[in-house]
C-alpha cells in the first residue's frame, strides 16, 4: 500500500477497470501514498483510456490480438493493438 511493488489486476472488463481505479483513488487519498497498479488482459481498456491515463497506471494487453469469442468479450477492440497515452 506504500507503492513499493505494483499490484497486478487481471481483468478484461472496462467496468471492473473503472471500479479498481476508483478504489485506487480512494486508497491514495486515505494513505497519502501513490499506489502502483498494472492491469493485465485489459481487452476493453480502450473504453476507459482517459481514466487510465489520468490514474497513471500500467496496462499489459493480453492476448496481443484479442477477438470477442464470447458475449462477455463483445466490447473487445479487435483493431486496438496498443493504447497510446
């Protein structure tokens, strides 16, 4: 919680990413320490790219060329191979 090592959260869902970013902001406000956070998977990160940029978190896109095989992955950006900040 003091930012010594990053917390890696594995998720593809934009709603979960947004919720974790809100928790990160709350933890940083109460602890007065910057929390290091990395999202792994992040297939829907393109939907919350401005929030990710403002929160200064890392993103590891896996797999590199996602495809929406299930309904839960319907918002995957098949053309996004990277997110530019």
